[in-house]
């Protein structure tokens, strides 16, 4: 599936084109949050690349997603929870960034750090790395260490919030949707891995991808097996996820004929999973990172929201996408991420969200003639 077109010039509040006479700069983007946050940071990275080289600090889990990205000069992998945890690891990463900047940034007019993940540790890393201009959200715990602060707009998509970090001084119009589409770039290795997986299972035509997993237990919609059984009567279903999603994959497999089912769980890298999603007619996902992979690959997406809601800013951005949630519950939303257990013990937000409407949307988006 085609990747998003290159970004067009930013339209200002007057409808004009953003000035092109900026001083060349070197950008350091620090994003060490969840996988989905990394994906939603790629529009910011693309914007900053129009001004000069962009280096990224991210986690070992997320680093693979940024491979092959032409907007990234250098990728610093920061293992903040294991090998590089604590002050010693922070200092070591800061020294690495300093050495890189000394070697590559001679003659660059300015260096700017963009704190896409607002923890004090990330801000301290920028300070220790010697980046004197630091931009982040005005609501971040580390805001006192920023030199410029940008409003965090609650009802805005997170891709837009991140992208607007690039414009801390300007009167801004709402960014156009095409500028906010995430960008992922699967390479030959990822494409070959997906081709081999589908060939192994005899899938050569259309299929629907399902992403039943989530780190947060209450965000896992329980009716994927029933949905897969219905959808597989028309096209094969392919389940994606990591090793921790094996239980969900096994439950789906028990409801689907073997020749209509493919499990990619634990078999593909994150970037290869994005390639697989890009080949699907549609993706059905919980409020989790596969939704954002689909946004990058342009795959129509049905995102199921339980304890969270789309207005938090993490809904799908791909064309012809939709969101579903239980609208009749006063207890929604109950958490920004999704608790491991329902605070009220009933989990109605997911239990009462049935299969019929999801199946209808899958048919409308992926299976009916257009």
C-alpha cells in the first residue's frame, strides 16, 4: 500500500505558506514512551527534517519501527529500564549524544531538543547532552527544564499535539490531516518475511487483520473469536501481535477453520507487522499500537475503545476508519491508558459491545464492492 505523500508547506493562520528562510538547525527528538507514541511522533520528525538533520532517542522496543526512515539521521537506542537505567546510564547516553553532535553538527546554526515524552529523565538527558534550546508541553512534569513550552490541547489528536512542538512561537492554524499521517518504512526484509508467512498459509488474496492484544487488560475486546468466525466465512483472517498475545490468538484459532486462519503472533518484527497490516483490506484493533501502524500504512481501521475514548487523541488516522465504544456508560472513560481491572468490577464497556456492529463495519470497509 502506498505510503503518505510528502508533507506540503505548512499553512499559516492567514492561509499563506510557511517561511522558508529558517536558519538550518539540528534537531534531537526524545521519545521513550510507548510504541504508539513513537509512531505518532513521525509526522513531527518529518517536519523537522525540512529544517536540517534529525536525531532520535527512543527505546529498544520502538527503535525497529524507525528503521529505513529517511527523515532520521541517527537513532540513539536508550535502554532506560535495563542496561542504561539510573544516573550512570543517563550520563552515558548524554555523553554519546554529545560526541555525535561534536562530530556532525559543526556549522549548524542551532540545536533544539523536542521533548515528545515529558518525563524529567528525558529533559535531564537533553540538558546533560548540552542542548540549550528545549521544547516540550506546558503540562509536562519536566516543564521547568524547558526553554519553550507549547500548550497540550486535550481534545486534539496526539499526532497533532506532537507536530505542533515544531511551532512554539507561531500563531497556528489547525494542521491539515495529510500532514499528521504517521510514516513507517518497511524494507525488503520485512516485505519478504510477510510474503513468506502468507505463502506458507496459502493466502494470496484479500484478508482482514485482527489485533486482539493490549498491554492493558481492560482494553482487550473479548469477542474477537466470534468476529473471526464470521469474517472468515468470506475472507481469511490474520492475527497480529507479540508473544504475549498467544492466548488471544489461540482462542481465535479455535473458532476458525485452519485454512482460513493465519497467526503472525510472535513471528514478525514490529516493522514487518506494519507491512502485514498494510496488505490487509482492513484492521480491527483495540486502542493500541496496531491502530497507529495502520494509520501509517493507510489501512482502513476499526478501533474498539473500552475504558478509554477517542477524544484522548489516539484514534485511527487512516482514510475510511471508524471507532466504536459503549456510549451509554457514565463511568467511561475511567483511565487514560486503561486499568488492568475494571474499577467497578463489571467491565460493561467491553462486555456489552457486541459483534454485530463490528462485523457490519468490516463488511462495509473491506468486503463489500465499492
